[in-house]
């Protein structure tokens, strides 16, 4: 619990305050599925972003690696291979089997959660990288433009 020190304080405040306790119960009962789906998509999509950040922080010939690193991040979102999210959505759909198509709805919801971050990535990093590589006459420019 050292790394999650705020959790105990939060739970203690929920227990001591009936209004907060009701709010916590409401969130868990009514928004629990959304919370779990949001967490699972962060795990699935966040990993490539974190790995890319670590790789880009290193020293060396980063310009040569940027295209491959940024491409892998882009592909991780576009391919939609999200094993954690799919497993959570399948499990939640089985628990609430009265709703037809719930698994796909939850996966679509997860994709909607990721879209703003992906749009930022696409506009900020990918576009700026392509513009910078054109300006620098990067040796991978032909590969970037195709």
C-alpha cells in the first residue's frame, strides 16, 4: 500500500461520510462496467505509448528510430488488438447476458475512450515528425512519404 497511499485515505473518507459512501456505491454499481473498460483500454493502448516514450528518451540516432517507433504506436491503436479490453468486455457481457451485443458495445466504448488521445498523437507527434523529417531531408524521407 506504499505506492497507493491515497487509496486508504479515500476509503476511510468514504466510510466516514455517508454521502461519499453512497456516491462510491453508485459509481461501482452503475458505472462499474465503464470504469473497468476504461482501465483495460488504458492498459492495452498505454503500453505502446510508454515503450515509445522510453525509446525516444534514449541517446543515439533517434531520427532513424522515430519512424518505426511512431509507426508501432499508430498500429497498436488502428489494429484494435486489445486483449485485456476484449476479455473484460466478454466477461461483462456474460454477466449481463440480457443485453444483446453488449460485448461489441463495450469494445466500441473503449475505442471512443482512446480516440481523443490518438487524435492528439496523430496531430502532434506523427504530423510534426513528418514535417520535421521533410525539413531535415531525412534519409528515411522516401519511406515516410509512401
